[in-house]
C-alpha cells in the first residue's frame, strides 16, 4: 500500500514538472483538463475534457 | 498553422481526426477573419484570458481517442510523421490522473472555499460570465456585467498572494470593456498597466508580452501583428464572400512592423499656432483619450532601448450631446507634440488620418506615434501637445477651428536587473526581439 502511495506521489510530481514545461494545465499522459472555452463566433463552447472518441489535434495559436 | 491544417485536413475529412484550435488573441473577430481567409473549417476556441496558462504560441498537441495528452509538443517540421504517430500508436489504457484547474472556468465548477466570498472564486466566476456572455445570453456583456466582473477581478488582483495572471486577466477584461459601448476612457491605459505589471512578475509569459507589444513601439515588435487584415478583406471579397470585418479599428501600431531604427525628426516643422492665439476647446467638444504602451524590454532586464520608449496613442471622440462634427472642408485634425530635450520623435507636427470624404463627419479619430528618451538620465518625462481641429456644432451649425492643450506623462520603469539605460552600449538599440513566442 505504502509502495503504491509513493509511486502515485512520484507520478503526480512528474506530471507537475512536465506541466510547468508545457503549459500550466496540460500534463503529458493525463486527460485534458475540464476547461470550457467559447468558439470565436460566440455561438457555442467546447469542454477540452470532453474531447474523446477520436484523436484530436489541438493547436494553440494566434493569427499574428 | 497552415502546415498543420494541410497535413491534417484530409484525416479530419475521413473522420479519423478532430482538429481544434485555441486562439490567444484579445479580439475574437480578427481570428474569425483569419480563419475565413484561410478556409479553416474546424472549431476555434477563444482564450483571451490565457486560461490555458500557455506561455507562448504556437503550441501543437496530440490527444488520443481517450482524451489523454500523448504528444505535448508536436514538431511542425515533421507534421505528417507526428500525425501518423498520433493515429497509428496503440496508446496504453493507463494514464496519469486528470489535473483539473479549479475552478474550471465556464463550467462553473468551484471548490468549496467560501464560494463567492473567496476573491479567487469570485474572480474566476467573473471571468466565466464575461467569456460566456455571448454563448449563454446571445449578447455581449452588459454595463452591469462589466461593472460587477471588473470589481471582482480588481479585488482578487489586489489580494495578497494573488498570482500575476490575476493582474493580466484584469487587464484583458478592462480592454474588453474599452472596446465595448460601456467603455471607460481610462480602460485602455489601465489594461496596458495591468499587463505590464503582470509581465514584470513573470517575464517569460510571451503571450502576455505580445498583448502589450500589439499596441507598443516598433522598436519592440517581433513582427507586425495585423498587417494581413487588409489583404484578407480584399481576398475574401474577391471570392464573393462577405468578410468578417473587425469590430475594433486597427491602430497604426497593430499593423506596423518591427524596426531597429531610432525614430528621428525628419525636418524642422512649423508650429500651426506659435503664439497660442487660437481659441481653446473650453466646452469639451472633443474628448481626448491617451494611452502609453511602453517597450517591454525592461520587464526582462534587457534594456537595449531606454526605459520610457513607447508608442503614444491618441483617440479623439466628438461630443455626442453637443452633436459635434468634424469640419472636414476646413482641413484635417492635427497634432503638435513637444518632447523633452534629447527625446526622439519622428515629427512634431502630425496629421490624423482622414477616414471620411464627407464635408462633415463624426467618426472617432486615432493617431499613434513613438517616442524614445535619450540614453542616460532623461531630462523629463512629460510630453506637451496641442490638438487643432475644425469642428461644427449640429448639422448646420457654425464651424470653427479650435485647439486643445494636453500633457502626457511617460512612465520610466526601472530595470529589474538594476542596469540603467546609461549602462547600455549606444547603438545596440534593437527590436527587443525574442524568438520564443508568437
């Protein structure tokens, strides 16, 4: 039990470090966070945590 | 982005891949025009508050069918191979636990930490209300919504221990209000101040830095931000489509490219009213708004240009209650600006761009230009200006040439490294370029 807890702790620590390298809320090998954002036309929204069912290419960008 | 779209569109058409974009821009409709111009048909999400926490763009990630992030930094040089890896790999069922941000803004899921009495919870709820106003109410934020949201964001940003992101997001909300019918004339400057204060605390946040640079001096621009807009409008119309027209007019700073040149006075210019004899606009017929967008170099301790190098923004609004119009037949609106000794400014005499060919008009007029203090201790930091404008009262009213005097105080931020401008080698002034963002 103790061993499992230590492994879980190490896993969380690793995830936290990787998160800091990429972006604050995106952790490699973890599900996307529950973050809902509106579309640019303001007509609907998407929850990143619900992007399942097929692979997703997620592109963060700016038009500039 | 175009490379990724070219590589992924066929897979998406086959139903094998979903493409989602997230834009980190202040103005969603500019990105809508960009997507229309490029023919992007996938959903693009709007993250003006930088809720994802990403420090730079572009950032491309591959997510497996279970919703697990598998490829956190996909390489555009190997776009097709990266996509093959994402689709062709049998990803293990095991994964790390989800690390959700709390509260999940928009979902209105919050920890039980005192509810709205907790400044952080109240601020996050305020962000959600602003961000989702169009989705949930089919309307932009109201005056009341802006008022209550900004109050909550101000309280949190000023709270002890609040992160720098709280100040950045407050600035975003202020700029949103500035671009709305509920504008406070001070919102533009306040948003720039918020972003600068946030960036001073976390200089590696390039998305925050870009928000200032969008309106900042050319000496600080890594690239032009919206120089593509005019071409996009023309090309979309040429295709027979109605383009998405940006609701907020572009300023000169937003279409200008970077430069390493020092702005120099080009010629000796003549003051339009050297004796100050013209009548002054004592009734407030034209409202002047000013904002100073500072060079962001000092936030990172890279003082390659003197602190205080800035882009000055002037906005003129004819008073609606007095039915004030520009008297266009009597000439343009002009500015005479005087800078302290040793400062650089390209002109003393500026002419506002004329956007109407009608004899009278009442549009908002904008002008922005750059100033640069001398290396070494500056001789002052106040700019003295006089505006000259022919205005008419009412549709058939009398037109007259008026003047308005004003002052602008340019802040001179200290360098965190302690290195003052005098310590910098002359001639090293650069664009403050950095390659990690954008």
